[in-house]
C-alpha cells in the first residue's frame, strides 16, 4: 500500500482549512516583527547619537555615523563598495542640504525616518523569502522530532559554518541554522540537504535525500560530490510555505513544473527517485490534481504543511526510505 494512504484518503484531506490560513498569516506577521527588531533598535541608537548635533551640517563630523548617514541618503552597502570617500561625502551632503536642513529643528527625526525607510526596503527584500524559511523550520523540527521518537541518532549541517554537528532532541532553535540532516536506517546512511542545485536537472531543488554519508556531499561545484552522481538520489521534493490562498495555484504550478523536470532528467539516466510535495496553501482544484498524481503513481507522496499528522507521516516515510 502506498505510504501516502496512511494520511490521505481523498483530495479533500489536502485542502488547507481557513483556521490554518489565518494562523499562517499571524505567524508571518510575528516573524516580520521579529526581523524588524534590529532595525528599530538601530533607529533608537541613531536618534540618541545624532542628538549631539546642533545643526544638520554637524553630522558630517560624526565619523561613527557615516555608514548610517549613507544608508539614510539611499546608498546601499553594495553601492557604497563602488564609491570613493569623496562620493560618499557628496551623498551625505545631498541628504543634509535637500532633506535635513529644510526640516529645521526636526532634522534628527527626519534623519531617523529616512534611515528607517531605507532599512525597510532592505527588510522587504528579506521578507519575500520568509514564508519559505518558516516552512523549512517547521519541516525540520518535525523531521528531527520524528527521528528522535524513532530513536535514530542524527547530525545536522550548520548553514553558516558548513560544519556537521551531532544532533540532540533537546537542542532548541537548531532549525534556525539548519541546512541538512543525516541519519541511518535499515537501508544505510541518509543525508537530506535543502536548496541544492541538482546538476542533472540544472535547477535548484528544495529537498534532496541521498544514500550517502555527510562527507560524501561537498557543497559547490565539486565533481566528486555525491550530488553529481544521479544514482545517489533517493528522493527529491518541493516545499512551498506561502500561505496566501491567492498564490496557492502559482506555487503548485511552480512545484509541478520542477517535479516534472526532475522526473524527466532522471528518466534519461534510467532512474526514478521518489518525488514528493509539501505545501502550506492547498486549494480544492490543486488538491485534486495532487491526489490524482498520487493515485497514478506520478507523485510518490504529499502532505499539507499545516496538518501535523500529515507532516509527521511524510517525515516518517522519508526517515525510512
């Protein structure tokens, strides 16, 4: 019996309930506020330090505020790397003459507002990926919990240091820094990696499960890495964390196209690794499409990210592949 039947008996099981949509939007709002906290604290510090200036022109003498003044002037960190010190000074003078001096006694508030405006642009760019990051964290925590309950020791890949570290069921916030997981089952070593460009496909894949040790995987374009060996792949999946029902169809179309590319690329090598889909926003029409693909065997497994039972079930399936 196909594993998906353990948690899905009809297309309706895959549809995201309104209560979960609402909870998802709240989770996103809270995460946005959390991400904005450093910017707000920077603005508070800026206001305190800039208050020492009697006139807007005095700010040019505050060397410790130079990078902040550049930000308020609309110069990004990337752009600043291409400017001379004279160019930077000119940009700050433009900020002072065109915006701070006309503000009169309120020039410090004007500076803080413009700083937050520019930092907000930066935050907006990061926010586009926040739903995906939250989805990865939820999936990671559930998979770790599943491995722990099953009594499987595991290690995890730190995304920043690229070091594999021994895992513990008691570790808090591991999912915030995690890029991969390794464990063993009856069939051998299993290594799961997030967001990997699969050479045979030529595109990024959200989740890749390998029959390999962690040291067999060398991130980057290293030909001796297992991700260059098509036979090392056990399963590949798409994880879509967007919760807005209006974008659900588009998320599924993107995932469907990606999974089709994966199957076609591996089929040319005479291989057929498992494929799966996990999504947060699943509407009725796409739920039926996903279920039809499960029934036909085109898709091996699927789950709604907002449904704990389904998520645990698909994590158990992955742990045992």
